[in-house]
């Protein structure tokens, strides 16, 4: 294998640029030419592929987003589009492809792998919803952004003796909400893993009011509940004036944390080293302090462990 390529796909996450940089530079170290594919699988199908140089990846390590661009491209599930992608790669004699993204990105890579392209998948998403790794590239940066925002909300909430209901991203995974809930000392968390129990939520906030707390925070994963309605319910049932805040896409941006930069670098180098030994069809993960790899198919079948202990902390420490 002489030529490899890299693409970013799905929702961008902070640290993707660091991963791109590390794929390019370790690619050079292992003797590859490295190509960048622009705009994810959509760009791959259109043939948006350019050779990368040291210069194309310099001064990007502290930038959020992805310099290659990203896209959600449902049509890539269709064989005709996958074949077009393979044709575009083969035209440039590209035999290996590193993809950075979430499980949808990995499914695309599995399809390409089955069509003969050696694919390596790096988990890059703020949701931390990839079971084959303890942490994904971008999760801790998004968490810091969320915590920083909620700390600011607490300042105003405290001044007015209010409750803040804060909606976080995460899609079907409560990790961002859970970790943020612990970090800001929230009264209650609502995640896909806990489900929504209106009675329990109101009781927890009411309890804080009775104990004369000047502020309360309820963190909620997106899609779980209408946060404006919940704010109204809290206000009418507990005594706290309440405001709802949806943090939204701000969680996806910003300078990647040091942890995410190191994680992205180590995962990228690990993946490129596998390609240098002609090994593809793998998802890279972090287990404890170690880099690991799994077959893509195996990784896609895994289920995420729920940390009951960690969930228990929120209620216990709110008292
Ligand atoms: O997967 C990352 C993520 O930010 C999710 O948390 C969220 O549900 C989704 O992407 C939003 O997608 P979009 O940016 O396409 O609206």
C-alpha cells in the first residue's frame, strides 16, 4: 500500500483536526502519500480528493471543527454510491482509508471494506456513544463547554433564586448530560438511560427549595422532554422561578481540550500503523489507558455499559 486517504463524516467534533494532522504526519512517517477527502462520504462520491502536505495540516491542531468538512449522507447506504466511492479511490490508487466519525460513519466504512478498501475507523463525536471505546474524540471538549455554560447559568440563577433547566446534546446517549450533571452538582438528571419521571424530577427540585437552596439545576438530554414545558411545571409546582436553556450546537465547537488532542493523535497513529502492516477493517478505541482495535462488524454490535455507580452519584450528592 502506497496511498491512503482520510475523511471526516457525520457531526463534527473538536479534535478531528488533530486526528487529521496525525494521520497525515504519521502517514508520511510510514512512507504513505496521504490524500484528504472533502465533505465526508458525499465528497468521496463526488471525487473531492486532494493530496495532503505537511503545510495543509499545519496550524490546525487547536482549531475546532474539521478542515476537511463533514456531511451526513444517507445515500451512502446504497451500493451504487459505494461503488462510485471505490472507483474514485481506485483512480488515485488509494487502498487505505481512515474515517473519523460515529457509528453511521463506521457503517459506511464497513461497506467500503467489503468492497476491498482497507478502512480504519476513529471514533469522533461529542456524544460518547461508541461502545467500542471508553471515550470518543471531542467528548471532553464538549463536556467542558457545557460545564462552562452551566456555571455561567448558575451565577444568574443564584442571583435570582431560580432553577435552570438545561438541555444538552447526546442523541441517544446520556453521557454528556451525566458527566455535566456531576460536574455542576445538578439536582437531577434526565437521560435516555434514566428515562423521564416527572414526579421524581419535581420532587428533587422541591426538596432543594425546601432546604433553602438559592439555585437548582436540572440537566436533560435532548429529545427526552420539552424543556420549556418542564420549566413551567417546575415553576408552578416547586416555588422556584425557572428558565430553560438549550445549549445546542455551541457544544460542538471550540478549541479541543488537551485530552482530546492526545486521544486523537494516539488513535490516528495506531490506525495508520495498522495500515502500514496492510491491516484494515478495524475500529480503534481506548480501553483504560490502552489503545485497542476491533473488527468493524464486532464494534458495531457492541452495547455500551451503563455506569450505575456514576448515575447514583448525582442524586446522592444533591442532598
Ligand atoms: O452526533 C453529534 C450531534 O451533535 C448530536 O448530539 C445531535 O443529536 C446531532 O449531532 C445533531 O445533528 P445536526 O448537527 O445534523 O443537527
